[in-house]
C-alpha cells in the first residue's frame, strides 16, 4: 500500500492487558477505527455480588462516527462476552468466522439484538475492508474451533494480531495453523506483531489436542465398569468431540449437562463442527434407562463455579444426577488462576462421596509456549513487538522472547490499558492515554455498582452493620422512643446483651447532651450517634461496623 501522508497508526488497548480476560483493542488511522474483540472478565474475589466485568468504552462512544465495526478472533467469553452490553450502547456490525458467529448469535438472541445487529461471516484467507483498514483472517489453532489471527493492513503498515493461539500440526477438526501465510506476510514486511502471552513463561511446545483423545481412550478402557463424568470448558468443541469418540468406541451413551455446554454443542453440531454418531447422545431424563457403566456425562463446572452442574452434583443439589461411590470424575481442564480453591473444594466433595477423581493429564493448553512464540516471531519478523493477552509477568516473558530473537529493546512495548501507541515505519511511541476501566454488571444493573458501593459491601462483609433507631417529637425534638439498636453481621445479639445494653446507655447520655443543647439539626444528631457508637464499639471490640442512624419524627 502506498503511503498517502504522514499519518500514524494508533493502537489503543481498552482492556485485556495485565489481566486474563476483557480483551478489546482499538486500531485507529485518521478517520477509521476498528475494534478487535470485545470480551468480559470474571469478578475478582473482592468484587462482592458482581456477576461480570465489562470494559469502559467511553473512548469508542466519543469517537463513534469513526468506528467501523467489531472484528472478532474467536468465540471465548473473554473475547466476545461483553458484545451484548456494548452493542446496546453503540450499534456496530460484527465480522468473524462461522462458529464464532454462531456462538455470538446465541448471545444476541438472549438480549433481543439479532434484528438490529449487522453480521458478516468471514472465511479464513478472506479479507474485509473497513474504512482505511483491510483485515485478513488467518487460520490458527486454539481450544475452540475457528480461531483466527488477523493481519491488519493500514497505510502506515501491517500489524499482525495473533488472537489466542497455539501451533497444532494435528488438530482434531479442520486444518493446522496457516504458518505459510504468516511467512508470506512476514516476507513483505510487518510493522508490529501483537502476540498471545498466556503461556510465555512455559518452555517447549504445547501438546496437540489429539493427545487428550488418547488419554480418554486409556481412561475409558481402565474404568469400563463405572460411570464416567467429565467436566470441561463448554467452548472446547474438540474436547467434546474426543469424549464422544471414546464413548462411541466403548459403547457408552453420552449426556450433556449444563446450559452453556448444551448451547455451544447444539450450535457446533448444527454448523457441522461436531460429528455425533447416531443414537449416541441421550437426554438426561433417559439416564436411568441405562446401566451406569454404559453412560458418560459431559458437564460444565471444571473451574469449581458454584452454580455449574458439577458443583451442584458434588453438593448434592443437582435435580437429576447424584454422585455414587465408584463414579469416575475427570477434570479436563486446568484451574484458571484464582479458581484453585473452588476446584479443590469440589474435588474434596466428590472424593468424600466415594468418587474416583482424575485431574492429571486429561487436558492440554490452548495457548502457545515459548518455542511456538519463537516460531511466529521468526516467520513474521516484525519491526515492533507488542505482547498482549496475559498478566504483566506473562507479557514480560513474551517481551524477553522477542528480545532474544533480536528485536531491539526500544522496539518492544508492554502497554497498559488506555495507552495510545502511535507507530509507523519511522518510529513508535506512547503518545497519551484514554479513559478505560471496568464496568461492573450485577444482575440487570450495568455500571450502577461502583467503587463506593463495593467499598460499602466490603465494609458490611467484614464488620457488619448496626442500625440505631429513635423517634423524636416533631417541633420540640423530645425523645419519644429508643434508641433501639439492631445488629446484623456484627455480633450475635442474644449472646451479647450486656454489650448492647451498655451501648444504649452510652447513646442515651450522648443524646441527652445533644438534645438538651436544643440541637434540631438532624445531620448533627446523626453525627453524634455515629461518633459515639464508633468510639464505644472500637474500645470494646476493636471492630468498626457500619453505623446507620435512623430518626423518625412524630406529631403528638
């Protein structure tokens, strides 16, 4: 492409850096912006009551006239989960591959967005033109089918964004990663490579997904006289295919349990990404018609999520499946960082019910290890390296790989969300910062819970609440009733009656002083109640519950 002028390409990560999840990046050239991915993150432990976390898209909203559409690399929640929420704020077209689109359409149906959202399915090797950009989809391998890397052509140069990927020469379905295309684009000259950092600390190569199929075969052969329950990620269609293959080979019927699992498997089967032999899949209600050793359950809950099917089975609250002694339960996944405790709790619960739990060797990662990253860098030969997808330590390890392959240190950029990286052939620099952040989703409320509400929830969770109720006479401010103290999450009142009585006496004295001085300002009275209670409770218990004074006035 000929350069028309001196405009630079701007790369703006809006989320997904220094964390796992919430991947979304804007590419801007003059009057055109394209957005790659639009994912969500799952809440941290201290985000009490929060269901999901989505990115703050203020920058995109402020520049909506420039934004041409969303280009999606693959169908995992951390890359597509925020789409329904973001599309309600800005209606833009979506461009992606067939299976990814199928999974996105499930979400759009749930949110009633199908009719108003423009969608275009793109094949690998195809290109789309959006404003000043041309985007080519390149076939890669990942733990979900139809994953793509993107070659983003702009007048300032070509950027290759790998998406989440690994190099699998023997995938379960479809072709291997198109290394030839990476090499061809690399020969012509690549301005920057943005590559997946998730496994950048791990040496060697990631194993092929097929190795898991062999493991399943061994497990099925060894446990031919027990029921088998396998927990895996709903989106890992290849893994499900291999479980179905082994089940068919050993004459077992397969039940799929868990809403997300059912949704994705039916989408994948409809679109031809799953080959299910006739009469292999049965409804969960038919389970009782077959001997346990002739059945396999594929279920969600491999991360110990409390509401997922496996956790409910482990806790004995699943309506249709009870764990029996002798059941073989396989965890076909690794715990995502932060989920280790939940997973270990579920394993303990299952073991206590007499199940035989297998959690080693039944999983391979979907992300590239060091040797695969070196391969991509060597084929693409980028001028600049921009590690993405991962926590800071992962991106640092990825930067180390780039440097070891001869990319100068000053050409490697570890960005933070909101950084604006301006680059062209003559140079690259961080030129400013845009507003980014996390919007919290709680139930149907999007963004109505912020830091202050979270701080209050934390406070309530750690120290509880004391409510002080009193009634004053209108006009004269005579104390008619109270003060009564209601405690929640602070102390068990029946065992602390002495403390509560003392607190009342201290309050009475403080209130008498306050009301005697003819203080009619309610905010002043509330302040006195708060200060008195805080001081007394801290002295006696070294705790700081939330104090909530409630004053009512009555005409006598």
